[in-house]
């Protein structure tokens, strides 16, 4: 059986996405590893250093994340030319369809368009979240061995070079 082609776009958050994002569902075992859109979106809308991004399939929001720049990312990196990817999630009913992988493959180009001056994307992934770490490593991130203690345990800091 042939796998269906996945069509995914990354787009800046718009008000029309609000209802879908506020109704995202993740099981408890996934919630402990990410910020939910209902919490991350209001923070991003209040902070000019945070950009809320929607993962779209057929113009329907299937995923969400925030791109964060500025001094608040320094607990994760000392690189002022980095963009922190945070609160990445795919709505539970949409998981397993390839949306996360496609979104990650589009990420570098999207970030370069928004922040042409930035040199890398970083993210923190919980050491226990092996499936997410595997996805990130398969889609261009690298593990340089950098770790930090997060609120829910040890986190690996992964890097994607933009130059």
C-alpha cells in the first residue's frame, strides 16, 4: 500500500486558527513534554520576541509551535543568533500522518524567511521523549551533548545550523 503524500504548510498564527488551537488535545503522557497551544499562544501574543506558528494541512491547523528570540532564550543557549523552537505539538487526532516530520523539514526555510539574520535553531527535548528526539534528529537537528535540567527532568539541547 502506497503512503499518501502529506501536504503541510507553516503559517503565522491568525485569529481564524484560535478555535482549533484552543481545542487541541494531547494525552497526559504527551502533555508533560510540551506546552499546549492554550497556554503558549497567549504568551506569544503578548511578547514581541515570540512568534506563534501554525502547522496547516489543507488550511486546517494540525499542529502548533512558537519561535522565540531575544534574551529569554539564554537559559538554552548563549548564541544571540539562535531561534528557540518551543511548545511543538501535533493535535492528537492528527498524529501519525507525517505532519510533524513535514513541518520540521520546512522549518529552516520558514525561519530564514522570518529571521534572515539568525544562524541556528535550537530546541530542548526531554530525555524521556525519545520519539520526539528521534524525529528532530532525522529532520536536520544535531545533538552536541548539551543538556540542561528542565522542570520535568533532563533535557537535550538540539541544534540546526541555518548557514
